[in-house]
């Protein structure tokens, strides 16, 4: 079992920045991958960015060059730094952890709202 607690959402103007945090209840080296997903009203949940236990990361095309995912191993925390925010980035952002050897189990945080508006 992994508990995930997100923080850092809020209201920001277009072009602004936010940093989301996802604190895990266990050592993140034991987690296969931690990712950030988002879901806008009326849309499906989509992967934004993810980072593996080995440090590899991947991003959705829509956020490449603007968002950065990184982690603080000592704090068991993964961050999503979001720059040059656009109104279309508005969504509830969820932290996800994939854990397992032969079967991957998904764990989700409660979500944090990000609103980009002037």
C-alpha cells in the first residue's frame, strides 16, 4: 500500500508557474514509477509526466518544454514544475504510483485543482 498526498495547486494567470508536490508514504525507490495525470471537466484522465525508480522521465507532447518532473529521494516526494501555464492546463492533477513485480498496482492521490485564468 502507498498513500500519496498532493499539494501545490491553485489559481494562476496564463504564463505563470506552479509547483505540485506528491509525498509518498514509502521509499520512492521501491515504487516502479510515479506520474502526474490530469483530468479536465468532460475529458478523460491523461498522463502528464512520469518518472521511474531509475530516474527516466517522459512527458505528454502538450507539456514538453514547459513542465519538469523531478524527485527528492530523501523526502520521498515527486514534484511537477509547471511553467508557461496555459488555460488549457486547467484540470485536477492526480499523483499516481505504480508498484509491483509481476503485477502492477495503481495508487492515486486525492487530486489538486490547477486553474489557469486571467
